[in-house]
C-alpha cells in the first residue's frame, strides 16, 4: 500500500483545498461564514475520505462518499460564481481542479469494481 500522500488524487484534492481557502477569502461577509465554511469543510472531509479509501480493503463505499462530496463542492462553487463572489478566471481555475479530482475518483472507483 502506497502512502496516501503520494496518491495523485490526494495531491489534487490537497491542491483544491488550498485553492478553496484562497478564493473564499474574497467572499463577502454574507457568504464567507456560510458557504465559504461549508466549502472548506466539504473539501477537508474529501481529503480525509481519500486517505480512508487508501487504507481500506473495500474502497467502493468510501469512494462513493468522496464523489458525493466533490459534487457538493462543484455545486457550491457554481452558486458562488452565479452570486458574483468569484471572478471568471478563478471559477475556471477552481473548476479544473474539481474536474481533475472528480475524474480521478471516478477512475479509482471503476478500478475497484
């Protein structure tokens, strides 16, 4: 079993987390402590799920939960974009990170079936 820190999906999720911490700083007060905190928590939880999936023999349920988290993150980012809390270039950048993590989780889940 490889170290979870060496997993490409772990590295991508960690990168996404750092990006989310960066761009939520710019949210207006109205969203910073609601959606901003939810985004950070969802992404932190996702990082923990990647770690857990790597340590479990049966990974499918954990990977499904991780995929649900990435979809919630995707939805919240879209809402923040629609509410003009994120500029277009940041939205595109963060969405690429979300897509990267999502693609890796999907591939990992397929490989387990």
